[in-house]
């Protein structure tokens, strides 16, 4: 059993993060005894670690809430959520690859620019430029 500060330290989060998770319904706040501090069970620590790991993988708190709710559900429901996330991740990767190509082109244009007064990168950011 952990006090809130011990729990925060063990989970590698701030005490306010734990309170926020409680308000969001991600973790349960234990009853406060007549005297002393609330005590959190090991399962709460594991749940916070799950939340943090899911965030590292790019899941939002809303998506994590859904994952936790589906924890007792059939695997196909969890799979559906994961497949949706995969589509989103692939779209972001495609966007980042497109951005990478645009930036590479702009850097090449800047390196080979004979006119030091006009920068291709700055010009491409102008409202009337075509950055596609």
C-alpha cells in the first residue's frame, strides 16, 4: 500500500497527475481513513504504469479510458481500437514523410540559392506560396 506521494514516486509521476487521473476516473481514489492518509493498492500503481506506457505509444487519455473500459471485454473490441490507432499513426507518418521531403527540397534550394537576399525557405512560408 502506498501514500499518494509514495505512489507518485514509484510511478514516476507528479502527485497532481494522480489527482488528475482520479478526477478523470482513470484510477480510483481510496476512502480516506478517519486518521491518517489514503492508501493506494499495488493495482493502482500498475494501472498508472499502464496509462503512462499507453501515452508513450501515442494513445490519448480518452483512448486510454476506452482501453481500460475494454480491458474486460472481448479482444476483438480492443483490436478494433488498436486498428483505428494504427490508421491514425500511419497517416501521421505519411504527413511527416511529406514534410521531410518538402524540407529537404527547401534546404537544397537554400544551399544552391545564388541570390542571398531572397531565402527560398522564408518565401515558401509566405501566404501565397505553394508548399505542396
